[in-house]
């Protein structure tokens, strides 16, 4: 079964860059699209990246995403970091049956 | 603007069923699929399934196959998700999503 693994937490200071990883196992990360969702406490998730590297309208270009096949990982980078970026971030892709698969989520703390 | 508005909070007992709704506006309903997800307290997101709003075909997560049914009424631009045989482990916030950008506000479901 295809699984996605994220670090439980990351932290960085405002103005810096932070990268959140999403590592695939049981399949290739680049087989299907990757989406990234942000969730602030007590709120519904919102989409910050879809179809690997597309930003929805209203998402600033401080958010970018990439895929590295050699490490079977996807990455979300936020630069420069702002205090409002503090949230949980989830990656999502698909398994061999086209069912959605989510990473466990990464809590981003802006120091 | 595109909006997905979900029905209100539900409190159920073990063994009950729950039916939630997700009403779409601001776009042609049958143009985009609707997915249903949930998030248990302190947990990640979990996918239940999706419906092709154009032809009504569905696909469900293997974990929920046999317990979940997703339907739609095109004239009402609304999708419904029914989950049966509820247990305490089904306590979660349930979300609808029109891939990949438009989310409903979520419906809390508590099973006691």
C-alpha cells in the first residue's frame, strides 16, 4: 500500500525559508499528483498547492512545491515565512486504486 | 463565488446512521466531482470516497466500503454522504471537497 510520511513538526523564524517533506513508500511519488493542504487550528483545511505545483487563486507565491524522484519525496517550501503561516500542513496523493492517501501532517511553528 | 455549504452538527448513538449534505453554489454542479473526507480529533485527514456529479458513479475507500453511500441530487446541486453502523471511532469532522480547491466548512459528528 502506498503511504505518505511527513515529519510531525518543523519550526523556523519569520523571514526565513522552511521546507516540509512528504516521503512516499510502497510506490513512486511521481506517479500521481501531489496536493498540499493547510489547516489552522479550529478551521477547515484550505488548499495551498494542487497538481504538484499549482497555486490556487489567492495563495501567495511564497508557497512553492517540488518533487524529488531520487528520494521519493515531495516538498512544500514557504519563503519568506510569516507568522500567519503557522498551521498544520498535509500532503495528499493516490494509491494504486486511485483512492486518496494523506500524510500524517506537519505542524509548522513560526518562532 | 464557489461555495460548498454543509449541514449542521450531528450527535448519534452507536449503531445509528448519519446523513450529511453538501450544497454547492457558484458553478455548474455537474462539472466537478465531490469528495468526502473526515478528520478525527487530533488526527490527519481520511478519504471516504467520491461521486461523479455528472453521471452519479461513485468510488469508496476500501475501509468504508459497505458502510458509506455517496449520492447527489443535481437539481439541488447537493451531494449527500450516509455512514451506517456508527461507532465512537466515527466521531470526526466530515468535509466535502470539490477537487482540489473548494472545501465545505465541515460537519462535526459525535457518536456516543
